[in-house]
């Protein structure tokens, strides 16, 4: 058996799981999420232990992989409906800004035009704040802090990654959009030898 898949998923206080037709629905204080269940897997809810169990009906390689995957997806759903997920991005650079306008995230990141990113349904972006971040070799640099929140771990991660890809941090000055705590491998600029 899959070591991950055979572990029960404990339901945190406030979380409730119900089975629908071919899907599992997890609800909690922050909202509700649902996930389709592959027909090769069987999900049961243990009311006494307040946990969800995932079992598989076959033993082939793909079913074993799906077994662990579905168990972790359900565990992420429980965390999402009770605590939610958060990704913090830093827009680093002089003149680089971020703001919310008409349901869109508007980024000024050194390009000719502003980048307008529509915020998808199920995702909440906090109004960007200003702050400073330390960049090695440069010192303290102004930045805009963008916080992406949501119930679905995959949606939050995908949206944050899409913003990150718009202007990844460059290795010379460290300007760009980075995750909070992301280490940027810095490169030295060109060194000019003294001409005689």
C-alpha cells in the first residue's frame, strides 16, 4: 500500500466531509471545496475517528500513485477550508509598483505598459503594501508586497506562479517579482581591466 495513501486524513475542528456521487465535498468556516474521486479509488468517512480514509481497488502503478495523490488533495482541502492558503510576492525595484484596480492586479515592472492581471474567482488579493527588502550587494530596496489568498492550494500556487513569471528576478540587480524568502543567485557584472 502507499505509505501516504493509507494514512487517514483527520478532519480539523469545524471541517466536515460528505460524499456525493463520484466526489467528496469538504466544508468549513472559510468555505467549501469539492474533488472528483477516480473510480479506481474508494473514499470512506470514519465518523468515530472524525477522519477520511482512501482505499484503492487495484494494485497497478498508476492506481498506487493516485491513492497517495487523492489522500493529499483531501488533506489540503481540509487545511484550505479551515485556515486557507497564502502566498506572498515581493515586487522589487525602484519604480516597480503594484495596485488593485477594478478586480485586476496592475503591475508596473519596468515595461512600456502596465501589466493587468485579472484576479480569478476563488482567489483574493490583498491591497498591495509598500516595504523594503534587502538585496545582497545592493542593500535595502523598495518593494511592493502582494499577498494572494484562497481556499484551494493549487489555485493559489498557480496564480502566484503566473504573477512570478511575468517578471522573474534578474541575477544582476535582483529586480523583478520574487516569492517572499526566495533566494536569488546573484551574478557579478562585467569587470573591466584597467587600460594602459
